[in-house]
C-alpha cells in the first residue's frame, strides 16, 4: 500500500451515552466492546466521541463543572461485577427506553451501585494499589473531588459559598477535607474506575487498528472547579463575575449568534506561566485519546467577547487570542500536536494561517456544501488532503433529516453535483465523502443507519431534549458493516490487514 493511501482513514462518530444497554444510558461495558469490534468489521479506523466529562446544564457534554474529570455514569456495572466489586445479582433496573437516554433515571439507579463499588476499591488486593498509582499521577483529582462533593452539598454556585471556602482559605480547605474524607475518597475511586474501564476499551480499539478521537471544548463553565481554583486565569469584573463572556457572532447556525456565557481566559496572564493550565488539560486529554478535536479553534486566533448581561451575542466584539505563541509552546513541551481544528463558522485568513502553520487538519461539512457556487470550500473538489470531512456533526440534523427540509435549490445542486437521483441520498453523501481527497472521513452513526431527525443529537441554542439519542444493538449488524466496508476499501481507507 502506498504511503498516501495508508494515511486515508474512515471513522464513526458516536458518543458512549448513545450505546445500547439495560441501565438507561450507554456505558463502557460489553456493548461498547461489541461496538469497537463492529467498527473493525466495517473498516473504520477512527472512533470519535464527544467530551467524556460530567455533563452540565441540559445534560450537555460541552458544559461541565470539572473539565478534567469524567462522567461516572459511563462506568459499566457489568465490569464492576467482573471485578468482584458488586454482587452477581443487582436490583432489577426500571424499564428504560432503548431509544433515549434517561439521565435522571440512570443516575438514580446506577449511582448507589457505583458508590458501593467505589467503597470497595481501596481494600481490593489489586485495585487498591492501582488506585494509589492513579491518584499519584492525577494532580487535578483532589481539587476536582472536593469541588464535586461541595457542589452537590451546597447546591449553589461557588461564588455563593461561605467566603472562606469561596476564596479557598487554607484552613477552611483543610477543615472541610477532614469533614468530607469518606465522600472525597469515593469520588476519587469513581474517577479511577472510569479511567480503568476507559483504558481497557481504548486498548481494545487500538489493538484492532482503531484510534479514538476525543473533543476539548475551548471554554469551561463559570461554576466549575477550573474557575474556583484558577480564577486568576479568567477575566472577571470588580464584583467577581465573568465579564465579558464567550459566544460567537451570527453564522449559519444562528442569526443572533450564540451566547455561551462562559468566562473568557486572561491570555496575558496565561502566557506568564507559558500556558501551564492548558498544558495540563492537553496532557489529560492525550491520556484518554489518541487524537483530539479542538472545539472552536477560531477562538485561539481571535475570540468573540460579549458584555455581561447582553440578551444575545450580537453586541460582542473580536479580541485577539494567543495565536501562534500558544501552539508553539504546546508543541515545544508536548511534541507533535495530534489535534483537529474545528474551524467552522465565521473564520478569516488569520485562522487559516494559524491552523496551517502548525499542520492541523480542519473540518469540512458536506451538508453545508450545496446551494452556492462552485467555489464553496465544503464542496469536495475544493478540499485539501489534510482535512477531515463529515456528512454532519453532532450539531447538525441527521443527513436524512437535513435532506427532507433542504430547499429545492440545495437538493437540485446536490443531485447534479453527485449525479444521483437522491433516492438514497445519505449513502450518496457517504460515498462522496469517502472518495474525496480528505485524508479522514467521519460519519455520525445515525447516517450509516439512514435515520431521520428524531435521531438528531443536538440542536444548538436549544437547552432541552438534546444528547439523548441511543442506538439499538441490532444496528451493529453485518449488512451495514459490509456496505460501509465496501466503500472504505474501494476508496483506499481500509487497513492493509483488512479482508
């Protein structure tokens, strides 16, 4: 196989919460391992996931109170039983829907069992020492555990805590750690159990020739351990509130822009210690993943700063980000940067120069390609090799849903461009993406299954009813895998050891 062909890959986008299983939410258990084997059967070489953090408002994985921690609900009860941390017979779970994640119900059922298992870890013959090793190599874990416990206890934002804890007075921190010792140990053990199961899953994927692509949101939540511990790294007003806040201007997702409300980094202050906080964040990500999609890459070139209290994102202004200095420092310490630049939205030449200057692939979205002229950058004949093409992302409708609501001009352009009738439009786009020059082509699993809008993962700007889609186990069948593999092989994206 030629070198250029060996670089070509195909992948599937599926968040672990969307996996099948009996406990109300997908996890890292038997179905995750079955899915990885199915990916290999289908010829996929990349599994892309969304952030694995404890989800925030609206169950969003792009909002969290602890950016370096992981979501304990993804821990498999089956594997905890295998480890002897839970009994062979568990309480009968409620009749969860196989099609939607029940975040609340899954939490109510699983968390008592997860805590029971976590309490047995320190005294376990092999897991106890492994927990100690995990803890020693996770400098973030003590603060994260304390924040997670306090956040549940107080049920209010950290800036409304009593001043000694709010301001992290050493005596107050020591006292509360002594008081909450058992709870903190449980929290740390849960993070260890996640890490252990994820490492085993990733090792199986890697052994099958599949790399895992993770996702780092550029910003963190205002009410998070990150801002509580490192508030000097963010822009705050005299009352201690974030000002300005993050967002993006109007684009093809929203006519009023998106007002995210996250605190914005004080990049000048971050440069003083050569971006130490960000280096720690990247190290954690590369402990979990082989490659990372860097969300909102545009913000590293220039970011949209919106005055606090604005009704939407339109009153914002562009301000310069850290630019090349930031990525040069990351590369100096971490070596080659296995990053994908999410360069969608309102981007300019400075963004392209920053991306290309560090050899990062950008993204192309086929759903956005049609309806304009032949110069549109998302049309396949305009792709550079060094990019990742998607039919759509977690923020898009499924491709079938998009097609059913697309205007007549868009449908006409797509049919003429691909020389198809449009009766099997989803697989028409899959084929075009796979046969493009883009080195990596990634598809939401919903598209391989030709699912409609009711399988959509997220609607940007809508707070509720997102992130809940689940796939049924019978989707991991040989018919779909075989159809995908045929195109993967024909387009030079299969591994040399594949059939």
